[in-house]
């Protein structure tokens, strides 16, 4: 069964649900890790008041028995403490759409002058179950020696040039987790905090760039045979689907258009001493391809970058119209963040991990972990015998 997930629930409803299908039986679920990822998604400098209300944790409703998957769909529930959707006093109708949000397009799509239903579903609160699904997928990936690392590269013009490699990424985790902006560069993090503070003073918002690296992927995850099976295409689709993301890059990304081929393509070498690693001994001097070629992993780390726009809800509002009268008005304010880039880094890391896990399950199927791991080992053995 192909690995997939679906989410349901509203921003201010009783809770959010994610159903993950295609998990093999016998996978140990690290609930502490899943809940830690949900906690990280709630954090970061610049978040709004709601993050002080919610304490996101998953409740397993199906698919898990005695801490291990059973092979049936895994269902997680994340309860909303701020559950007030049907309270008219607390959630009044919104008739003045916010530029940059789904308010206007959704209201017209569903033929209403009230933006409330649209904004509740379009809210980035919906990313909580996607993080839970991604964290569950990472439990699976770990069994195959695949791990991920995500962080904030920049907020507005406050960026870091930190280099992430296969040898240093683990040491960068502590630096990232010590940073209020989830940036493993103390100087850049300090500048980012000042940028967010200035935006709050100006009643404005700021965006930035996030990055995710996936280590330990064997060559051949994904496919070049059908455009829908290309890993880089799946990554782009999933990451672009994260609220407020406006651009996605794999590896060098847009930079490939400014260099000649000799300075873009990653020279291939073979190191017999690394034959036992996931790369099978095939190494590169650079990783401009971001770990994918022809829609498939090539044994190098998968690198995904995403650019997040500033949050659409500004404390000072922006020019808009009243949908009931079409008169010019300032947009309405909804409780929101000044900056959610740190949270976006957690979301992108986890949705990227899920897409890698999907390709892993396509390659190494089986109803149980024992079957999937046996297929993986057989493939790696056969692949090593080629060289």
C-alpha cells in the first residue's frame, strides 16, 4: 500500500485529525519525538498569543497497539484548546478580507461575504497534523538509517552562511535548538530577533527562508519513468502546499541559471572505502543537485529550500473593502504572528521527510517492517555488487 495521509479539522474547531495509510506493521512509534516536533512547531520568536494556549500532543485513535503500528491506518488527534468556532461573540463574521490571505478568493469561491469559514481552514494551524504525519514518517526513515535536519536560513535580510554537511549536521542541532529563531548561527539569530522586534513595533510582519536536509538516502528513491513519481516534484508540491510558502528550491535552485554547466553539475567519483555507506561509495565534490537527479535520489543528501512570505495579518491592517458594501476599509485583524518562519522550518522539515518516506515505501514495500527491511538489504547488497 502506498504511503499517504489526509488531514481534517478547523483552526478553532474541537481538534485536528491526520490519517496516515500505508505504514508497515511493527514500526515502533516514538511518541516523545512526535510530540517534541509539535512543540517545536509552536515555538520560535515572533509567534502570536495562541501558541501560549495550545499544548499540541497526539492521541492515537487507530493503527497503533502497544507502541507499534499494526498495519492499519494510523489516526492521530490533536485537540484544540481554543475551540470557539460556533461562538459568534468570540468568532464574529469577517467582511473585510486581508490582502495576501485566502479571505477574498475563498469568500467568492463559496459565494459568501463572510470570510470566517475560509480563514479557519486556510489557517496554518492545519500544519500541526502534517508535522505529526512527518514525524511518524521519520520514525520509519530512521529504521533505514535516514535522518533529517531543518533550520532557518534567513529572516528578511538577516541570513546565515552556515554550511550543513554530513559530518557536522548533528552538532548543529544543539545550536539550532538554542536559538529563538531556529537558526544554528548565534550572530544571525540575534539579528533576526531584532528584525522581528522592529516589525512588531511597526505593526508589520516579516518572512524568510528555511532549509531541510535529508541524510542517508540510498540512490534510486523516486523515479524518472513518470513525472508524478519524481521525488523532486513531490517535494516541490508538498512544500509549496505549506501555508505562506511562495518558492521552493532543490539544491542550488535558482542559482543554476547563473552558472555554466561545468560549475553546476556535481562530478562523480568512487571511494571504495565508502562502499558500505548509503551512497554505495559514489561521492561528489559538490551537491548542487540537492541529492536528486532525474527525479531520483543519487546517494547525496537531499536539500530543500523554501521561501515564506510575511504573514498576511498586519496589526495596522492594509487597504481592503467591506464585502457587504464594497466600500473601502482597512482589513480586519485576527490574532496572528509577527513572524512564523521558525515554525515553517519545522513544517518543511517534516513534510519533506514524509515525501522521502513515500518514495521509500514505493521502493521497499511489504506489509511488515521485517519485509520492508529485508527488501532494502537485498537491494543494497545487489547495488554494491555492481561496482
